[in-house]
């Protein structure tokens, strides 16, 4: 079993080299850094409007087993590209690369990232607070919760 503090590959971006049948791969890995949150629960909130890099964070952290995703299934935009003119008054987004997770061998394109715990976007924060066992979440308005109270180390 790999130690929690070790570096891990989290994603590849696979790019087709224009005019060829060859590909370039850019790989991304975690860095080894000391962390006061190592071993603590992490939650990521999503909605149907979460797209692109926000989805990548949710997908990779979920696949790595480092976070619980709470909310709605995300939009499903995984593959990078750009806007290309296809007519005098028409443009299209053309994917020029593909995200590929080294663990799953695929990505979230078209399907989105399914949450571990389904909740509406409006309720996701309250669900996360209950999951993290933030005291008195039912009796307080969420807007009254302070950052200090939410992120206070357990037992303090």
C-alpha cells in the first residue's frame, strides 16, 4: 500500500499533433508537501453547472479516494480545446485533446462526475456540514457559520 504522503500521477492530457497520427502526453502528478489536513475528511461540492477544471478536481480526488463528492452530477466537459470559426457567423468548440485518468483509463466527458452523496446544489453545503459533523448545523443558519468554526480541528 502506498503511503498517504507519496506522489501520485493524477491525470494525463493527450494531444494529437496536428496533421499526424502521433500524440503528445502531458502528465500531472501530486507533489509531496507537508499538510495539516492529511488524514482528515475532504468534501467537494458540485452542481449541474460544475464544468471543466472543477470537474477534474472532483473526478481525480474521488478516484484517488481523497474526497467525498457531494451534490449534483456535473456538466460533463472533460476534453480541452478551443473555439474555431467554421463560417462567417458560426463558431464551434473543437476538442483538441483528451483528459485520461491513469486509474480509470477514461474521463467524465459527456457523463459528468457523479457525486458520492446526491443532494441538490442548494442543499449540498448543509449535507456536507452534517457529513463533517459540524456541530449545531441544524440550529444555525449556514450563513452564520464562520470559517473558523467549520475548519476548527476536531476536539477544539
